[in-house]
C-alpha cells in the first residue's frame, strides 16, 4: 500500500499536560507519512515549546472557545491529502492511522471513522452509530473487525466520532470546513449530515482505535458530570435549524431536556451532582437553546489550499519494534525504568502489572510513553469474563498480550508515495 499524506489535527484548550501525552502517542504511530497540526491555547503552545523533538508539527495559536473555528484554523495549515482528527484527551493505538486511512485506497470514499475505547482502556465507549436530522443517535450493528460501509435505517446517516475520524481535504474544502455556529457539540455531526447530503461515502473501521479519557474541561468534571450545558443547548438548536427546520422545535427541546434530566439524575445518584445542580444544568440547557435559535448561521464558502507545504517528519527506516513485559505491583519502580529505557530506544512498549487479587483491569497510556495494564491476576479485563478465575501468571500475560498484539505491531508493507 502506498501511504497518502495525512494531516493529523488536534485541538486543545486548557489541557496542556494531556496535549503533550496525546502528541507522545501520535509520535509512536506506525503510519509513515503524516504531519501534525495543533490548534491550541497559550498553555498548550507553551507546553509544546517546552517539549523538544516535535518534528513535523505545525502549531496554531488559537484561544477562542470554539472547536469548529479552531479546526478551521488548523485546516488552513493542513496540507495532507487526508485530514484525521483526534482530541487532546485521547491517545491512538500505534496502528490507528494505518487502519483509518486504508479505505481511502478507493477514490470514492470521502470519510472514515474508527472505534473509541473509554476510560478503563478496555471497553468500547463508541462503536458504529447513525444519526438523523433531529440529532437522535442509534447504534449500528456490525460483525467482525473488517471495515464496512454502514446502511443506516431510513432517515439516518453514518455518524463518525469527533475524536476519531478522517476526511479527504478536498471534501472538507468543498464544504467550507466546520460550521463555527457549533462552538461545541454537533460540530462533526453537522459535517456528517452535509457529507451525506452530497452523496459522500463513509466507511467505519473497527480496528482504527483511539483511547478517550473524557478529561475534565470547562463543561464537565473529571467524572463526566456536566458543569455547564449552555453550549449543548445552543448547538442543539442550531442543528435543528439547519437540518430539521420544519420539525416542532418545542417538542424537540422537551425531548432533549428529558434525555439530559435522566442523565443528570443518574449523576446525582452517583454523587457527582447535588439536587440544585440538576435544576441549574437544565436551566442552562434551555437558555442555550434560546441562544442557538438566534445564533447566525452563515453560508460556507470553499476553503483555499493550505498556507504551507506538507511537513512530514522523518520516520524510522524500519517499523518500530513492539515489546511487552510484566511484573508485580511491588516491582513498579524497576518496571517503569525498564519501560523508559525501551521507549527511549524507539520501541512501542506494553507493560503489565498484575497483583495476586481479583481486581478488575484498567489500561492507560502512561505519560512516559508506554501502555500500562494493571489489575488482579485473577480479575477480569473484558466484560464477558468472570469476576474471578484462577490463572497462572505467565498464562495471564500471554492472554492479555494476545488481546492487543495486533493493535501494537507495525507492518512493513507500507511505503510513502
């Protein structure tokens, strides 16, 4: 396979540490031909400047709290044939881009989307979904790991996730990029609808996987409990005005309010919100919806070519080597030092630390640049496993490595065009 030039776009605001971690993960991608375009606030820009070795990175200083405008600012610098998007609180598996870009071998494919793993680093947060003109989302059934072009029910189109999708730059340019009326929420979903309206084809790629942490932001706490629903309300109103102008907007507001009320009550039960917070969040949602009804929706012109040439970084001459090793929790310091050494040598590193317990497993990408899985030797990793099962240490290590090995081993059959 000849590897087309890809621009990876990352938007960051208020999360400099996570931005650096995201870029560390991107730096370990197997794919041989990409540049990175980061649109970040001052804290993010400072964090990048403080971390040397950012070859192939274009940095856009962007401070406005508008993800669509930030993505458009990044698109102005993105010179790749294809543009891939990932959030600053996410980290890609090393083979993410290989899988996400492969369907573009077919010139008729305009966009692709991958699967997203959630906070525990193992279970899926999002897989394949569809969305209708009212913004209602449904799951789309699929089997196996092969890329597929969904056939959503009538009235629905294929939805991609904002933290894991790619689009041909030519399509983005023709559609005028992202609509700034969506400052947050529904920004990529609006693009999905506009692509579908033009007959564009979208492929879902199950093996194109990113890990998404749902980090705290100005709109949500670390436990995902919302701290402000204003922009969600505003974007919901804008989405309906653009894509379902003839629907009963009051009825839709009631539906949206009911959905959020149920979610807020669950957060309250779980201890993430107090009763008075529920009323405040719902008031914000309604106020935002009123704002969205008045927000200007301007026509989108075509985007010009990138202002600068493609800035692909020098990649290793041979594929990165993937290594894994394991130990006990009390060997953490020695294991971390071993991981640092292996990462410094250019390897993709998986570290497993299993205690003699039945603790449930968790996976995260460590700031030092390695994948770390922790849990009990007898505990479960995936939801289909029992809570307790006797296992030998080596057998458990081999089982867990087999679960992720394909995602963390680079191929050698990809060349740069």
